C-alpha cells in the first residue's frame, strides 16, 4: 500500500524572527503554533518601542519581508488595525476587502487584496506590550468564530505573559534592527513544490525568490536554472517587469487564493502562469498559453525597453506596499489645516514608519533659515539653529536653497561635506534632507533624522523624495491658511470688546470660544454699554457663517446696535432698526440677536429677541428657569418685522444667562434635552462666582476642547450698589 507523500518540515512554515540579542526566540516559538491552532496562513508580532509610541515588527509568520517592509515601524496614531488594537486594548477584526476599504481606506488602497485580518493587543498585568496580527485567506467567513476569538485571545495572552516576565526580570524584549527579521529558508524546495502540484515546476519562497526550477520551467522561461534560482522572476526576466505580474504574485500570497495570468515572452511566445499559494510559499506552474486565454490588452512587457538611455537591467519600481506611505500621507494631509498640523501629522504618521527619531521643517525667510516646526529633538537643541544666515555653508541652508535631496547614512558622510558644523552635533547619526518644492518654488526643506546609522536604498530614497513634494504642497496651503486666519482673528478681536465696563449694581462675566473645526473665526458677538445714568444696554448675537464675511458683518451689526441704543431707543425699536439696516446692506447672511435694556434703579429689564436662543434666569431663591419672551424673526428676513418685548424683574441675587447656539447645539443632539441640562447646571451652580459659573456651563455642554460652532456666553448678576 502506498502511503500519501508529505513534505518534510521546513523553516518556511515557521516564524522568522529577530533572534540575536533581543530575546525574541520565546515569542517566535509560540508563533510557530499559529498554522495548526488557527488554520491561518500569515501573521506577525509587533512590540511597543521603549518610549511606548511606536509599534515595531519583531516576528513574521508566513509573510514575505517585502510585504511587511512599509509597516515595520508604525506610530500609535496611525489609522490601521494593529495601531487601533494597541490604542483601544480590544481585538480588531476586518472581515473582508470591502470591510478594510470602508474602515481603513489607506491600507486598502496599498493592499488591494482579498483577506481577513485579526489584530489582538498583548496585555498582561495591566501593561500593553505589543500586538499580534493574523491573516486568513479570503475564503474565510467574514465573521470571527467563537473558537477563533478564544484561540486568538489565548495566544495573545501567552505572548504577553512571556513579555511581562522578561520585563519583570529587567530584560524587556525589544524588536531587533531591520536585518534581524530572518528570511524563511527551504530545506527541500522541490519536494514542497511537488506536494502542492503533482507536476509542479517552480517553487517561489515567501520573499518572492525562485527556490526551485525544473528543467522544463527553465526552458520555457528562457534562462538556465542556476541563473533563476535565488532571484525574483520580475527582476531576472525583463519581460516580467510590468508591475501587474508582481501584483498577481502579491495577491495570491496575501489572499491565500490561487490565481493565473498570461505574459508574453519575446518575441511571440505567450506563457500561462498558475500560482498556488500556502503558508510556506507558492508553486508556479508555467505552460504554453492556449490561444484562447490570451486576451487583447494583455500587458506588453517590451514597453520597458523602448526608451533609449533607460536600462531595464537597472530599472527600479516602487512596490505597492511602499506606495502606502505616499497614499497614507496624502490622505492624512488633507485633514491638516495649519502649519503645526502638517508637522504633527508627518511626525506621527511618517517618522515612525521609516524608523526615524526626529523631524524638522526649515524655511528660508528674510535671508535666514527659520525652523517652523519640529518633533523628536531634545528641548532647545534644534532651536539654536533658527536664524542661521543663508550665506553660511550648512546642510540645512543647502537643502533650503537647492532643490536636490541629500541623504547622509552616517555622521562621517555629513562631516566630510560639512566639517565642524553645529548640525553634526544634534545627537543624531543619519539624516535625510528633503526639498520642499511646490508650483516650481523651493519653499524650504524637511529633515528626517535617525538615532542610528541608516542605509537609504533606492526605493526608500524615491519614496522619501515623493513625500517631500506632498509635504511641500500641504505646507504651502497651511501657511496661506495661517495668514488668513491671523487676519480674520485680528479683525474679530478688534470687533469684540476687550474689556466690559464696570457698572455699579451689576456683576458681568463674558466668554468667547471659537470653533475648533475649520477656520476658527465666526460671527458671534456680545456687548454692554452705558446708555444713561441708571441704564445699561446689553446685546448678544450670532451672524451666520464662519469666515471673514461673517466677522465683518458682525462688526456692522454691533456698531448699528450701539448707535440705535445710544439714541435711547427701547429694545423693540433697536432690533427693528437694525433689521432694516441689514436688509439695506444687500447681504444674504442672517443674524440672530437678543437685546435688553437694564434699569438699575428699578432693578428690571426690558428684553426683545430676534430668533436667538432663549435666556436663562437664576433667581435669588435658587430656582433656575427658562425665560420665554415672544421671539421675532431673525434679522435680514423681513424688513417690516416687529420685535415685541418682555419685562423682567432683576432683584438682587438674580443672574441672567445669555448665550449663542453653539453652547447647546451639537450634531445629533436633542435641543430640548440640551437646554434642560443647561438649566439644571445653572440650578446647581447659579450661586457660585460668575467665573466659576461660566466654567460649569461650558464644561457641562462638553465644549472645553472640541467645538463645531463658536460660543459666546454673557452672564449678568444683579448686586447691591
């Protein structure tokens, strides 16, 4: 009886890890059980860096080194599954390619393959040590089963406990350097190829290199087997250099599914490639293509050698994984507003990915080098280079005045060109100076610094140079925004009262909080003015919009109210005249407003409102209530609108709360509930000093940090004269 043939055990099915000097081996041994325990075909293990801000790839399982290269260093803020698992402390499951595209579009664009992914944080004794990630073929159910979830949790718990024990013993496990991720090697490549396919012809390892080639395959490929072994097909065979062929290979390995394609071997021979992957590698069956399988429009690889002066033997192309950095940063920078936003995003998203330590943005202004932002340098160290004259010979000046990138892989290379320069004493060991060029203008440079010597290969230099262009465009937009914002804020600050007058018989406190999303300038305003020996006018309003036009119109409304109030008009008349003035200004912007005139002698107020949020009243006996005056139309709707008024008693101890809608209106919130909560907060804190009451009202509404609208708050308390 013939027994089924099985390939011998081979390291290609085991975890390849950074073993030497970093204590990874115990973790790698545990990882080797993944294929049998979870029936997964790929995975890996990240460990947190010493500063706890970066995830560093330490162990790979069934994953080619070229696939994981763009993700060897990941900042915790990165919008990808493993970083989210570390941040939240929860399992992150991505059940399909569509799921990945919806939740993590930047990853999906650079990894457009079908697979399922689970990321599990390594948590032990209350400490997060890293993240385990596992990939399943696309044929896996889009849902993570209960046993699989339990298996992931148990595996992560074992890994975390090993890491915790090592840390407790004073020997924390860290990821090794780049070269420490060992390649998976094959003991008997031909046997494994035969195991996958009875007449298997080629074996390709997880790094994309040909590990075994049969004589028939070598004949079809047109090269001797000894030249093919150890090389990647799309490198050694010029006619396979179209990126679409490598894409098929990547898609097969990552998705765990078989695929096929046809390629033209010059001059006129079409070959069919069928790829059969598993956790340890890939078998490629090569045969002469049936004429019916060759479709019109198939890639013509000869196009790579049609241009004189371009050597196909030295051609370099960027892999889809490397493009992740370009796509990721381009997407992230669309969310950047100001210059410091750009600096922060580059520092969080890009510096960790390349293993960098620090980052700085330099710009040439007024004949000197200016540092507009930096991260990662010790306090005060980089600031001493600010103001360097552009006549000096320094790497920063050279990069800011010459649009050519410069890469220094160690200190000796830098000192060779710039001996005895302060830049060589910044505590770093390698540098990339990337020119910032936009619209054919050199606006500065960004410096990526490394704590250890660093080799920049051709692909990394190309990617970093491309990133420099993206950063330049974002900085150019951000500088323009900062300039406009400065002008708008200056306009708004000059239109709002800097100090409210002191009025005997009244205590007053005011707050203005700009919107934190988008251009933080708007049309909210308030004012208080004396209009007689015993009379005070109080106004609060909100002009539609968040831009310079809104701020300018706000100034006109405030000036109009002041002018009409000075004429000793009652609240109804003041609002009616202001409304007619707005309709004459030929503007489409609307404005809400509440105006009241306080009689200090009688301790009462007359109030009228134009579509503005209702005031709140805190009485001396501790009751808090909503004031419900008759509400007129917002300003600039009907020139003939009327604004009836309400009389309020203001005995000593009474507090009146006036505010704009940003205090109670948030996306998705119930307005009535928000008003009720605000009134309840007033009831609890109404007797406190006005400054503390203002803090309580703003804090209750959850507007201390993130605001989608401007907020103006004006508190008036009747006190003894």
